[in-house]
C-alpha cells in the first residue's frame, strides 16, 4: 500500500487490526517525505515533539517531530568521532522501549529508512507478550504488581555518558512504569522493560536490578526475537507497549546510516492506567 497520502478508512482499520495482532508491521517501498511520515503517524495518536535534552543549544537537522537516527551532520557528512550523537546512537544498541523515561511513554514508533549501510545495522524486536506467556506461573504472580523506576540518565550512564546539563535533568526526572502491562486493545499481558529501568520501587536496588536483568535475558531469547534487515524505503511501525527493540552495530565510522523516526504518545502513564483498570474491575 501507498502511505504517502490519505488512506481509505477500511485500509486504516486493517492496519490497526494487524498492529494489535502482530505489534511490528513492515511497509516496504514507501520513500515518504518527513511531512508524509508525520501525517501517517498522527493516525495513531499525538506525535511527540522532540527536545534537545542531550544537545542543548544545538540546531536540529530534522523537524521537531522527527528523531534523527543517523550518523550524519547538517552537511551530510559523517559525524565526528567524538560527537555526542554517536554515543546516543550506540545507546540504541541496548534493549529498550521508546520513551519509558517519560511520565507518559510512547504508544508506537515509526522508523523510515533513507540510507542503509551495505551490511549490519539491523533492528531486532522482542515480543514481550510471548515472553510473559512463557514465564512460570509463580514468577508471573511475583511480578504482577511491581513498578520500576526509569531514567534516561541511568541508561546513558551504562554507555559512559554523564554529561547531561542541569536543565536536562530537570526536564526528565525519573518516572515510574509498571513491570507488566495489559494491552488495552487485546487484553494480553506483556513484560514492560527497557535499558532505562533502573530498579524496582520498594525493593533494595541491587535486588531489583537483578530481577530486571533476569527478565531482560529471558525476554530476549531467540524464540522471542525477530531481526529486521533494512531496505531503503522501508517504514517499520511497532507497538512500544508490548515490544522491545535494539539496533545492531555497523561500520558507523565509514558507512552512512540514515533513518527518521516519529514517536506517538500514549494516553496516560502506565501506573495510572493500571490503577484505572483496577478501579474499573472493582
């Protein structure tokens, strides 16, 4: 299908239904403009407007609704070896779920491939519904009502970056997200994890981190993971409420890789959503 213009309501309904079932959809041969990508993304909800929390005072290469998933600068040349954007790009190689470090996290993300290196640079997706289903019942009961604290600073410190400004730290304080999410459309439960998850609220920090790492290892076993090999023109849409993803390495110092991402906001914080669901059930 062609996503560059308005779509028939029946086609949109088919996309929505497939999205709920499969969580990751690939639309090949799209070659969308940024404006067209933003317009299609808005079908799924409010599109995030990015901030320069990690690059204060520096001009963006793309429009505010787009995240620049690339290793090039304004002049189209490769970034300098010490450019901060390189470090943030490498942090995407950690398993994560977009924007869990924000009070209202992401519902879905859409990533469009403009320039793809000849090898490497795949994106892997983990189905957190299947991982949850495979957990022993005792473990499911143990984690059912747990809450984790998430922070962008925690995940970036894993990569050795601590150079955030005071303004960035004030803009993005740690937030709480549930450890198990119920998908509002399907009712399926899924693990809700990310490299941003620091610890379990109410648990000793190290105990909580051991649990998070154990669940991350479990959920990223090969039987739960799909690797997408990019082709120029691909648009990939994924549900952040029930998947994790990570970028894979490529020859970033010599090869160009340019993808543009839009991110759609969820409606409510995951902890607040769980409370609403509990109140409704009662």
